[in-house]
């Protein structure tokens, strides 16, 4: 069970802070809900306390571990790592984003950034890329206790380092 003030990650909506635990009546029954303020966009989530595990709500990772994982973005993917089948690749990336697993989302952002360096991304790929970057920045911001814009810039800087020539 999370307490008020806990920093959590919802796999579909990203990182946020539990601002209160609220009870709501539905018919005859009363249910407790976590009310979560998300950091990457102005939104409040209500997650039933009894279903938090089913929803894969988890605590925010440690900043050092997230940054270590993010370092994978500094290496360009091999050509065979990126599926040539557009629909299959996008479906796989959607699943990776929905998993809420930081390392999976790093991989999506890494591949899409690399693809974007070769040619502009299409609409769906651009949405997946932006969603991935927001997710990464949100969790990094909460874990590191920095502003979301600073975390976004950190993610961008790591991605940009992928394309810098090795000296």
C-alpha cells in the first residue's frame, strides 16, 4: 500500500505523486482510491487501492539506476534491431510503452530517435517517441527531485549523444 506523498509510476500514464487516498461510494460498496497527480502532463489519476497491483502501479525507481539504464541511449542501434515491418514494430513499441518498464521505454526512445536521425518520423512513430520521452522524463524527474523540463533536457542530451562522433 502506498502512502500520501509516495512517488509512483502507472504503466500507461507515467510517474506521479499520491496526493490523497479518497473513498468513493459506488452503489452499496465503498472503495478507496489513490489520487495521483502526474508530472509529465496536468492530469489526476484515480487508481483503486485494491487493484493497484493489477494495474502494475509501482514505486519510482532510484535515480542512479534510471540514469544507468538511460545510458543505453547513447549507443546507436544496429540495423537489425529495428523491425522493417512497420505495423509489427509499432505494435511492439506500443506494448513496450504500456509495460511501464523503464528499460523497455529507453529502448523504444533509442530506436525512434535513431530512426528520426535518418528521416522524419511519421505521425504514429512521432507520438510513440514523444510518449516515451515524457514517460522517461517524468520518472527521472521524480526520482532525481528535479523539474520535469530539466529531466526532459537530460533525456534529450543522452539521446543526442548517440549521434556525436567518437573522438
